[in-house]
């Protein structure tokens, strides 16, 4: 392939622009905010799951407390009726009197036991409610951190996109100055090796950093200026300049 020396030199400018675009693409993929957002999103999801679990537990305890309090009220009411019968003097038989007193004592013990159950349930419910509040606070904090991280990400992406647009615009203009066949070869090599063209500097390929042999240097030295040279080592287009050492 043949191409004017100036067209070949433009490949080096194109390669510099492509290097900038590659760096911008890498920066876009590796923004620290992206990892931070992933972690905060995972935290928020975990907190949400935990909050649902604890809220469900608190609800169950609330219903359990209501039932236990109802049981206490029922025992208390029954004991009050028995006490009223006892106080009214309606029970005259010693046997019935003893039985009624025994039942009242049993009901009082039952009431005391149930009140202990209610107290234990209340303590568990208060702990669950406190945990719900704590998880809610943590979730709000994580949500605020997530919003801030997303704002920083959007700002960083905006800067990257702006620079990318400027560089891409310059690249588009430069590409139009390069012969189609030479540009197609460059793009093919860039797709294969990441860099499509490199400078020959001081007898060394700047693409693979390999110093050319004397035979390769002599071959390139006698080649026509418009001959498109390829590095024998990395196969990239080798662009000759006054610093090539020929």
C-alpha cells in the first residue's frame, strides 16, 4: 500500500486522539462512584429487607400483646365477679366458700402470670420498634449517600462526555484527511492490537517497543517515502519521521 508521507503522519495524530478516547472510555467504566453506588444500593436493599422482617415481627408482637392483654382482662373480670359473690355473702356453704376463695386465688395467680407475659411481650415489641426506627434512620442515611454519589457520577460522566465529544469531533475531521484505504487498514489494526500506527523513533517501534534489526532498518531506509511500512514484530503501521534514525 502507498500513501503520502503527510497522510501517514496524520495517523500518529489519529492514534493520539484514539488513546485519549480509550482513556476516557476506561475512566467511564472505572469511575469510583460506580462501585460506591453499587455498594450503597446493596446496603439499601439489605436494610429494606431487614426493616420488613423486623416490622413484621413488631406487628406479630403487637397482635400477641393484644391477645395477652385480652386474656388478662378476661381473668381479671372473672376474678372480680367471684370476689363480688364472695363479698355479697351469697355463698353460705363452707365448702362452696372454700372453693370460691380457692378459685379467686387461682385466678389471681393466673392474672399475675399473664401480666408477666404481657410485660415480656411489650419489652420485645419495644425492642423491635426501636430496631425498626434504627433501620429507618440507617436507610435514610444510605439513601442520602446514594443520591450524593449518583450526583457525583452524573457530574463526572458529563465532563467525560463533553471531552469525548470534543475529541471525537476532532478525530472525525482528521479522519477525513486520510485516504480511505489507509484509514481502513489503521482501523483494522487498531481493532486487533489497540493501536493501529506507531512512530519509528531512533530505530525502535514505539508500538511494541522493539528495536528493529539492521536489516529491517536498511529495508525501511531504501523504501519509497510513500510506501506504507509495517513493523515486522507487531504488524502495526510504522510511521517514519525525522526522528526515526534512518
